[in-house]
């Protein structure tokens, strides 16, 4: 498996009760030195296995994923943002040769404005993608595609590995 160097991946505790067997990882895009979470984007991926796979899975394996990144407010109001976000997931899976079926999910745009003691936070936006699908074949391409998706949400398209990001995507009062 090859995961691009822009994302730091680590094993985390898998949620209990979703399936007979589960394995989970978290990924953070270019976290600050010594930090666990990133100001650019983060994600979680859970691999589930249950011989008696639920009907919605159409099989015994399921991948559940989450990806989130802050955005500039003018991007957050784009009416096509949710559609584009979902297409990035499908494109990443296709680009990595990750065969799948029974996909489902939501893309959520979040707009915020700070008040009171959070006034300095100013306006902000985030995109969140929660998705699941049933993988076919090797799991490695699915993990690679998920890592690529987290980087794309953070503003790092395929092929941008090692390119310096100018400015921070942190939610500030700018």
C-alpha cells in the first residue's frame, strides 16, 4: 500500500458494536510538528467484517469513512460543493482501482460565524463527507483512495505531494 506523504495515518480504536470484527485508522493532513490533529483536514476509516453481513452491505465487508476540512467561506457557499465532494470520493476510488458497490453517504457544508467571546473566529466554512461502501477485492486501494480524498478536501489534489501550501486554511477572523 502506498499512502502519500501529505497525510499521517495511525491506528485508532474501532467503534464497538458495528460488526463482529472492525479495524480503524485516522489520517491528518500535514499536522503541525507534534500535533495529532491537522488544521488542514482529517479523516477516519473503519473496515468492518461480519459473516452475516447486514442486507444493506450486500456482502460481509463494509468500509465506513469520514473526511472533514475547513474551507474559505466563498467556497463553502458554492451550491455544487456537496456534489463535487461526493464525486471526489468516487473518482479517488476509481483512480486507485478500488472496486465497490452499495455505496451511500452524505456531504455536509457547514457555515459558521463567531459571536461574543468567539467573535474573533469570524466567518468560517467546513465540508464533511460521511460515506460507506462495500469493497470488492483487495482493501489496500480503498485505503489509498480514502487518504487521497482527505488530501483533496484539504486542498491538495493528486500529484501535489510535497508542494508547499501558502497560507493556512484555518478558520480565523480574516
